[in-house]
C-alpha cells in the first residue's frame, strides 16, 4: 500500500485501545492483554523483557540475568507504568532498576543506563487491534484500505480466495 500514508500516533498503555473507540486511529499496535470488548486483534510477536540499571551497576557485568539475580544484586525493581521517563531518572541516579519490554528500553536508551536481558521474565505480546464494527464516519474507500491492511497482516495476497 505504497500510496497510502501511515500516520503513527504514540499513546500510553491505558490509551492504546481508547484511541480506537474515540475514532483517533483505525488500527493500533497494542501490548496484550487488552480489553477485547468491541475489538479484534491479531497477535504479531512476543517481546523479551530487559532490566535497566545505572551504568556501572553490578548487573552490567552479565549479558543476561534472572529476576532473582536482579533482586539479589540489590536493584529493587520499580513498576513499569506510564511514568517510564521519571522512573528512568531514578534508575540513572542509582535508585533501583526497572524491567521493561526491550523496545521500550530502546526507545528510552540513554548513555547513563544499561539494559540486560532477563532470562526468566515472561515475554510481552504485541498485536494489531481494530474495532469489531467499522467506524460510522469511515468512507467505503477508507474501510477498504483498513480491510486490505488487515488482510496483508493476516498473510493474504491478491491471489488469496478471501481478501
């Protein structure tokens, strides 16, 4: 769909599905689990989690660590919530650690922070989500493009029996 521009809009975790219900997006890349009421989703991939600590922390000596090792090495784990930037400020100051999905850690990468794989943390799942019922304000042409995009994600081609 080279001629159809995609506009990406960043949302926080609580807003990842509400952008669909509010008509601000046709589709959303979401981190599962989500409230599936009125929403369809296609799981795309699983993402490994990493622990982020201050540069120079003992954890940085390893390539990967377990959650027990994170606790054992004196890095209390801050919760992963909407205030990631604020939490990373604390972590950079040497006040604990945070376990994040790898892509979130990369998005917020800084020179004073180091990320290491957490071997026993459950992976997070990413999915493409959209409303079950088409938005009433959407034209037939817009709905066709949405349906075509969903078909592409599902692996359909122009030669598929169902588009």
